[in-house]
């Protein structure tokens, strides 16, 4: 590292003969100062650049600090962008909390000084700087009351820069808006929804203007914001329809936007919305995917066009990428198929679909409950002419309900309520006595489409 300094000194030594007086730039408002101080400043600017390039960050920080304290305009705006990185690097190495706080204070001061000297920069003006400052405050301060500090900075940044805002700044801005909303949902609900709409439109422009390099970052930010909005509790289906009804028409030829809307509606459990159906149908024509096929399937179910619905959901299954990571989605589609077949009275096929759903997600109780309800349907009893054997289906149904309770805590209350009903219809002791094929404690095989072995109760 000493060689770098010697090379620089050799290059500027000739200047010392003409510099009698030394004045720091910080004192006279100039860029480099005068005399020996100007040489020291020029030397450190060169060293900072060299150290930074070779990732000698401790040495780079020392040069940064000298320039920052003595000639803060000498290295241009890069002094502050590189300086922010170097200060955070020093913070990450520091174990003393008091010293770490001093470094954080310096970090915030460096942003103020950048605004002082370079806040009018055409490419990176004050609004850009405030966005970066807010992110560093959020990530480095540990301040539980940061909302009052960073939200004004983020709002100013995004309002001023619009679609040119950095993806990370927009992301944090919406996260802070959601935190504000949660402090008083009644007070901030209207504002939160309106700002969501505004940011959604802003990101449309960002995705178009950003080009290949930043497009994915903006799409990720939009997806993050959708997820936050759904989880916030402010996003009911009516609200979503108000926001996206017109946007679906505007996006008729844009499969990326349509897919984003479809996913948002799915996250919000608004899959019975006409807006969701319309977006799915449009996207399916442009580029059929598992998601778009499912959306069309849900619409067909609503219209009671069950044959068409089955086609769409089977297509949705076929279009899913292979791999267990999609098994949760396979469960959803297979469970819907079971429900459609059940509605059509095709109980054997419905049972097969329900069992497939269980294979994809064995921790869901709903398919077991569906099986139990099918088993006790008198229209599909495998023993319609035998009053005693016809009651054995209740044993099978309760077995399924007990299974539902054991795998899925969310199903316990519903399953137990059905059990309480079904046990009333068990074969009595007298019934069992008159049926030699029924022996208490032994298994009995229920035939027909149910095809289940159950234990005979007394």
C-alpha cells in the first residue's frame, strides 16, 4: 500500500515548490484547498480510488475520512456513494456498540453532506439520495421508531422520481406504508389503498422504462408489494376489483401484467371474482399456463359448466412443472376436481380424485371430510336393499373424520360435529346380532364404490 502513496507523491512533488500556504478546502469552500493541503487532498483522492478498486477497504476508509473531513467536494458524488459502502463495512467489522453508533451517525451525516454539495445533481438529485439514506437507516439503525424518520424521506423520493425510483426504494416505501397502516387501520386505510394503487401504476412505468437490466427487479418488487397488500388485511375482493377491473382491459395483450393480477387474486382468495376470471381467460389465450387454466376452470365451475371445468383443471395439472415443490398446487387442483365430480354424482371418480389430493398433501383434512360425506349419501349407498348393512357406511365415514382430525387441527371442530351426527346411525347391537357377517371387533369389508374395510363396533 505504501508504494501507491510513493507513486502519487512522485507525480505531484513538482507542485510543492509553488505552494507556500496551506488551506483546507473545507475552510475556503474550494474543491481541493491550497498549498500542501491541496496536495494531500489530491493524494488521498487517488489513493481512495486505488484502494477501493483492489478492495482494500480499511485503507480506503482512511482515505475517505480524510477527504470527507478536509475536502468534501474533491472526489465528486462518488465519494459519498463509495463512502456509504465503506462506513457500513466498518460497522460490520465493529463489535463495540458505542463505536458502531458513531459510525452510523457518520453515515447519516454523509448523506446530509452529499445533499449539501451534490443535491442538485441532475442524475442523482436529493430525492435519489434520500431514498438511499432511508434504506440505510432502516437496515442499520435498529431504531424501533424509524417510521417517523424514514417514511417522509421515502415518500419524497418516490413522489419526486416516479417510475425512475429504484426498486428497493419503492419496496421499502410500501413496507413502511403498511407499518403505518397497522398502527391505525381505520385512520390510514383509505390512504394505504390509494397509495397502493398509485405505486402499482408507478411500477408499470418502471418495468417498461427500466429495460432488461432492472425489469426483473421491478417485477419482484411488484410481487412483494402484492403480497404485503394481501397480508395487510386491507385487500378485500371488492377493493381489488375497484383497482384492477380497468387494468385488465388495458393489459389485454400483456401476459406479464395479467399473470401478476391472477396471482394477486389467488393470494387474496378472490378466485370467484369476474375480474380474476377475465384476466385468466385473456392470459390463457396469450400463453396457456397452469395458473391461467385454473382461472378458466374456476369460472366454468361458477357457471356450472362442469365438463369444461374438469378439462381446464386437468390441463392445469398437466401444465405444472414436474417436482414436489408444486405438490401443494396439485393438491388444490385435485381437490377441486374431486368436488366437481362429487357435484356430478360420480362418487367413484370423486373418491379417486380425493385420494390423489391426499397423496399430494397428506396434512389436509378436507378430502377426508369430503369422503365421509360421500360415504353417507343414501343415494349412493352400496347396500340400498339392506337396512342393516347400509348403516356400516357410517363406520367408514367416522374413520375418515377421525383421520381428518389427526392430520389437520383446522378440521377438528367440523369433523367432530359430523362424528357426533354419524354415530347415531351406527348399526345397533341387535343389528349386529342378526348379521353373521358382522362380528364385533373384527373387520367388515364394505363393497361397491366405497371399497373399504372397517372394524365392527358394538
